[in-house]
């Protein structure tokens, strides 16, 4: 009986940890395209519709946010580069 209680408690703890919002929504290592002329960043999937200048570079998301402090350009990029936290389970199934 004690084994069953311990197993249930461990199972509940694992489920709780997997469902808590502890993982970042957008990974710090996610690659983004920055336009130094406009001071914006876009997700690579949204590059064609962004209308960027020729002064572009590819950097990590954390670099674009922390060092350049660039804003996200367009709805397409905003959907893919969301701030905040999400659960580990949702990251696994994305």
C-alpha cells in the first residue's frame, strides 16, 4: 500500500512539473533576421513578406532582444516569436 502511495505521489509530481509554465515560449537560440537600418527583427519564415532593407544579419533571438533591443516586425513574426513561458508538454508536442 505504501508503494502505491509513493508511486502516485511521484506520478503526480512528474505531471505537475511537465505542465507548469517553466520553458521559454521562444528559445534563446532561435535564429532571427535583424534589419539594422529599420531596427527590427523577423522570423526567417516571414522574411519574404517583411520588406527589409539590405543591411540585414542573422542572429539568435536572445542577441536581438538583449544586445540590439530590436522590436518584432509584423504579425507573422509575432506569432512565431512569442515572449513568456509555456509548459514542457506543449514544447514537446509543438
